[in-house]
C-alpha cells in the first residue's frame, strides 16, 4: 500500500518533477509569486507578521462570527486538556490578537502583511481546498480613508505586479454601528413577506444575519433583492463623508471601481468601506481578493477600546487560476551556470570539493550523483540546459587545465585547476 495526500490538499513540486497537466503550480512559480508579493509589500513599507497555524477556538469563533458557516461546519478543531484549538481558517483575527497582545499600537499605525496556509473542512472544488494559502495586509490604528485607499492600492499593485489585468474592483460602504441596525431592520421587513421564496440558507440568515442574504448566488433571490432597500439610504453623515473621500482618492489614483450595493460583510464589526477584486477566470466564486474596514473587531476580541483597522485577504490558489487563464508563467527556476562531468573517482572527488566552493560564491552548479558514463552525464547537462560544461578526468587534473564549453555559443575557455573558482567567478555569466 502507498499513501496519498488527503483530499482537498496538494503537493507543491519542483518544476522539473511536476506533472505539467496538473493545475497545481510548481514550487518555482510559488516562490516567484511570494517574491513579487514581498517586493510590493516592502515598497509600500509593510512589515511581515507570522502568526501560529493553531489558535484558540474562541478567538476564531469571535473573529469570524459564531453563526458563520466557517465556525459551524468548516473548521478543523480539536481539544487538548482544557483548551480548544482550531487550525486557523483565516489570518485577520490572529493578526489583531497579536497586535493587542504585543501592544503594537504604542508605535502608531501598524502596516502588516502575512503569507501562509489556512484550513477549512469544506467540500473541495475549483480554487477551493481544505488546506489553502492566503496572503493579505492590514493597517491597524488609522481611521482615515487614506488607509482604506492604501490597502486597495496595495492589493491592486500586487496583482498588477503578477502581470494580471483582467480584474475589476467593487466597493460599497457598510455604514457604522449606529446605522447598521436600522438597515438590518428595513431589510428584514422587506424580506419577511417573501420568506417562502428564500432558500433554506437564506431563511436561516434572515433573523440573525440578514446582510449575508445580499451576497446570494441564487438567481431568484437576486431578482427579489433588486427592489430591496439599499444600505446607502441609511448611512450617517460621517460614513457618507468617509466613502466620498475613498471614492475621490481612488479617482485621483486612476483606480477604476464599480459601486455595488449588494457587496456586504455580514459581521457587525465591519464598518464603512468594503471591497472585492474579482475576475471571471477563477470559477463560480469570482473573488480574487477582498477586504474592508473592521474598526470593531478589537473590542469583539476583548480589547477595552476599539482599534480602527482595514485590510484585505487573498488566496494563492485563485491567483494561480487567474495566471493560468491569462497564460502568465511566474517560473524563475534558475538553470545551472555550470555542470561538471567527471571521469573516475579522483575526478569525482575533485568535482565535489570545487562545486561546493563555487556554490558558496553563488554559482549554480550541478554534477552527476549516479556514477554514469560521460555520454550520459553530457545528456543530463543538455537536459538541464546548463550554460557551461566542464569535463574533469585524470588527464585534466594532471595538466592542471580544464576546458569550459559555453553550450550556447560553442566557445571554449581554458581555466587553471588551481584557480578555477576565482577565474570562473570573474567571468561574465
């Protein structure tokens, strides 16, 4: 019997080893994507934060809402002793937990980003896995609409850096804790007479979490909601000004957007700006990334005072789906600068020693580990598309000269065996 990976998970393999018919990207592409994300985050002056993969169940339950599907049926949870743990299904609540725990607000607004795996026990489908990978960013401690725009701009810059262009930005304002109750009541009053037309899921949300009904994918419910009250009708003056400023700054930056009154967040700690970046290239669930302002999450997690905060989260798997659809490859797999072909044991030992010295100087060097024939080693050098090949044998070691062949031009260079590291490193590779 051989074992296989658990359904809803996948192995990330080097480019040379992967099945190229598989939708799972290679580790070379994965590394390249992470590098681009980190480069953009650094340009925006965000610092990386890494939180544990396991967190207390209560933190995640309070952070994503007791009544959400994530808590009720999608978490990998377990108990040890008197503590209930969960494998994190998202990273925003852990980031806020770390912000509060380590008193990060004392240094002014914090700009943080993260990259890492998350876990949900949901049914696997295109772009959705039980172990998936997220990246995202948060600005904590800044109430200004400039922070909202900074996050949106950062999010779009990441996708643009990947070479993607086929996406659109949707935005909305959710108001604040003073206007939300009135809107919830108005939405419930509108929907109750149509109770029989609602799906079972929407019926369960009607009393406890009616805003979640607005993001329904059911065509009948979408038609029903066309005449529902709009949250924009219930915004207070401050929320209106905040949203006006966000829209004006996005216009000033040349960032196109569509206002969507049905774009909501069902949890009460979300306030004001909500946004999503979406693409038609990633399946039925069209969102590439999404986020918003969540000024009340800190108090939900036990803080005495609220902490203004805004952020976004995005999935690597959906990113790679969009890249594949736009036929963009991020692979930056480094080919060997040099392949040593060894004839005999003494030559092999010399190659091993000098390969290490060259590698320590940053040269990508490969060599044969199977004691194959010279002909087989040359085939391997060609397969790897090595830039230079050097054959090392007794004759070369006795003469003190090695011939390095440029495999692109056919040009040959002679280097001294005593100074091969310095001389090869001085060449313009």
